C-alpha cells in the first residue's frame, strides 16, 4: 500500500471539491450516488476510502477531468468601422427635444 502512496498523489474531499469548483457536500453526495450532480458528470470515482470512510481521489485523474471540461474559446474581436446601426428608437436628426 505504501507503494501506491508514493506513486499517486491523493487529494481529500475538500481539495477535490475546490479543484472541481463545487462544495464538499455536493461532491460527497455525487460520489456516494445519493444525489448525482449534473456539473460533475464524468468526475472520477474516489480511488480509496480511508479511515472513517474518508474519500480520496488521485490528483492526476481530477486534473484530467478538469482539462476535459475546458470549453473556453477566446472571444473574437468586434468588427471596427461604420456598420449597420443597432435596432432601436430612431434619434432626431436636429438634436432637439420633443
């Protein structure tokens, strides 16, 4: 068992929840199967249960899940120059009030 500890770095429930961006209660319920969370679909199962039913995950598995969840794409720059006017109420050409 000590060989596994030296090869893999395990993270606790609190650390895994912080990495996943959810509360520890949400992650514990998801891992226990009592209340699966949509935001944690595909999250790795706990690698081991320590004394007192403590949950632990392999850090590499959690990091791989996080990397697979990234869907951010850089925003495209807005076109510059005179384009079509945005829809809305037309303005008075003379600038006077009503």
